C-alpha cells in the first residue's frame, strides 16, 4: 500500500514539468511558471497525488501529451520530396 502512494506522489510531482512546458509554449516562461506553481499548490492535485487512485497517471499523460502537441505544432518541419527519377 505504501509503495503505491510513494509512486503516485512522485508521478504527481513529475506532472509539474509538463505543466510548465505547456504554459511556456502557450504564453511564455512567466505563464509556464504560473501554471507549474498553480498545479504545485492545488489542493485537489495534492490529494489526488497522495491517494492510490490511477487518476494521477492520467493527469500526467494528459499534460505530457498536451505539451508534446504544442511543441510539435510550433516546431517547423520541412519535408523534401524527391522525384523518382
């Protein structure tokens, strides 16, 4: 029982990084810091991270996917298509 709580607490703490990345990608470094701070001190997130619920994994995955999507949308990709001849 105790191992599950420790793992979920660590996953909850790890969620702060994608929250910061998403906030930074949307509106700059100050917004990223505000997003990370709000998540860090959110009573609901703290309770969720301290429980053995699997919801904390979903929150981490959602923030990570959102931050990755923002990064992919803002990173220019050039594709060169060569003629077969």
